[in-house]
C-alpha cells in the first residue's frame, strides 16, 4: 500500500469515529429512573405541610423539564419543550393544566394552591414523567 492510501484510510476512520460520536451525543438519553424516583419522593415529602404545596408543584415542573431536556426535546423554554413532547403524553391537556398552575405560582409569589389543585397537578406531572420513562409505570 502506498503512504497516501494509508493516510486516506486513517483519515476516513477518524472521520467515521467522529461522526459516530456526534450521532451518539444527539440521541435522546434514557432517564435514570432511580434518580427521578428519589427526587419524586423528596418532592412528595413537601406535601405533608400545606405551606410547602407550592414548592412541591414548582419542583415537579422543574423535574419534568429536566426529563424533557434529557430526552432532547427541542425548545428554549419548558413550554416549547412540552409542545415538542406533546405526542408522548397520554394526558397532554392535564400536563398543560399542571404547567399552567406552575406558571401562575411563579407569577404570584403570594398564591398558595389548594389541596385539590395540588393533588391534580402532582398526579399529572407524575403521569407525564411516567410517559417519558423517568418514573416507573403503575403496577
């Protein structure tokens, strides 16, 4: 073999490895369920006290956004990522209801959610996380 052929083969190999690496980085990552389960349990402990229900809803929305980012859904904001992922959700409207409650809580720091709306929002966030594979499915 000529030196030019060897260099061409080596360069082609390096380019192939580089392209393969880039393709691998673009693939959506599977959420590590153990981390999400642990975080969800922490979040649930916030539900024991009425004064921390607001924090629980905010934490749940942030956890969902982290899962959306990890799964590489496109969008600059959580809302844009929810739009990108809407076909993945079994209850898309309910996920949006929960996210809208989050936005209301962020906009008004004095607002405290009621028990029913907190329960509904957390149940909807939990289902969305299950749909994304971040939390285990119901048994």
